[in-house]
C-alpha cells in the first residue's frame, strides 16, 4: 500500500484571523512584555510558568484522560467516535477552542496526523497551548505534502503499508488523535494508562508510550 492521506481544505474560519507573520507578532509580544516588566506590572518568570503549565501539563493531561478512558471503556470509546464533543465534555473538558471536536482513532492499518494549514486551530481544552512547531509554516505546509517525511523528522518511522491520514483543523472543528494502546498495558487503570499518552501522540507526531519530543527540538527539525 502506498502513502495516503486525506486532506480537508474546506476552511471557513469566519472571524478567525490568519496571521502567518509569527516573527512580527513575537516581536510585538516581546516588546509588550518588556514594557510591562520594566513598569513592574508582570513577572516574566511567572508568565513562563503559566505558559509551561498550559503547554505541557494541564492541557495534555486532560487529553490523556480522554484517551485512557477510551482505551479502558468500550462504551466511552464508541461515544467518542459518534460525538466527541459530548463525550469529552462529560469529563469536564470544554470551552473556547474546544467547542466542536472529532476524535480520530489510530489502528494497525491507519495513522492519523493533525495540522491546521492556514493558521493554528488547536483543541486547547484537551491539549493546552499549541507547541511552537505546530504553528510553524514548515509544519503546516509539509504535513500535508509529505506527512511520512515529517513524521520521520519527529523520530516516528511508520511501516510503508500503513496509511497516513492528515486532518486539517478549522475554527469550527478540531481533532484529537486517539493513539493505539501500547502492548503490555492490560489490567492497568485509567490513571496508569494516561501516563503512556503524550501531547505529541494526540497530535499524531508520536505514538503512545514513546518519548515526548520537545517543542524546541521539533521546531528545529522542521525548519
């Protein structure tokens, strides 16, 4: 079987603005942060701690709970397939950037990869803040054109006969990858299972149980 991917280009972002000039925006944010710091209105260390929490702890932990429950509860997994928005909300994870969700399940035959080709639509309620590389033009363009090559740069080499499906997030619909359950986890409870689920596995750039790739390293790999 050859490489294959589904690419959904129907973006209708409404009032969701696209700003591809990240360097300009980052410069403005840095200038504002510097000004507020000089006036003693913010503590940069506190800001960094908040960003780190949302990027690597709070959000991904929520998504890992969803995945672990899907692995251990067949009824919940079925609900997640039929109505991910409601199933995820039943666990208390909802709100802005996560109002409309779809869960896509990895299988022995298919691997799913998430991208937003026009900006950086991302399910904050279950994954926290998007990593830097998710917003990078290199990832947003190459994930569609060469998903297998991009995954290899993340350290994930898939069998040639496994189909890769690329899902393009929009302001109206965001995706969550449910990775395959690792072997040797039979009998584990949800809390233990959640420990096998990384943020990257729920985007599709890793598999459950693999080492988590840092945002910095991934960004450099895709530059």
